[in-house]
C-alpha cells in the first residue's frame, strides 16, 4: 500500500482556523486580518474578531455617542 500525496500542502495555503468572530460569528482564520480582544483577565482569555468587524463596531459606537471631536491621531 502506497500512500502517495499528490498535492503538497504549502504552508501559505494553510488556512488556519482560530476562533469564531465576536461580531459576525464567522470563522476567523490566520489568513485574514483579525484582532484579539481581552475577554477576561483571570484567567486570561480572548475574544477574536475580524479586524473589519471590530472597526465597524467601533465606528458604530462613536456614531451613537457623539463626543467632542477628538483629534488624536497616532500611527
Ligand atoms: Zn467578523
């Protein structure tokens, strides 16, 4: 019995599943840009989310509560 592997999996092609997105509940994979949000400190645990989802949520919050324009841009 020969076990021939016809298609070699490249490391770049590996889509590594990380966790469900906190916002949209879809899979977050290492190939996408994602963020880790601290869920609890003791024990330390994280929520994972797509970067875009996190940004969208952030923007929504800022729109809801209109603060005085804070012009702190860094980066
Ligand atoms: Zn998402």
